[in-house]
C-alpha cells in the first residue's frame, strides 16, 4: 500500500512540513512502521531537527493539509 504522510519538524528556516509517500504492507502500516520510514527519509535528505511529528492521510486532523498538497512533488520511500 502507498500511504501519504506529513512530517513536521524544524529546518534552517524554522518550522516546516515535509510530504512523503511511504510504500508499506498492511502489517507494517498497522505497526506504525510507516511513521518511522517517513521520518527517516526526511532526516536522511534534509538538514532538519526534532522534535518530529508524523501523521498520515487517514488522520482526520490533517485532511485539509493532505488534500491541498501537490503529491507528485513528494519524496518516496519504502519500509525496510
């Protein structure tokens, strides 16, 4: 399954949002492994600091944010 995630953290400009698509199995999703994968790719590819806050497309609190982002520009990662 492909899950859209938002990672909130700090970068050189202050607080920021990063958008990631995570490819994972249903079991990995149920275990929350997609959160760690999303945070991991942002840590690896950007100069960012915590704390980190990660949510996915099924979290009702970020529905507006998720629906208005241009997902074709998001980083893509897989759960190991």
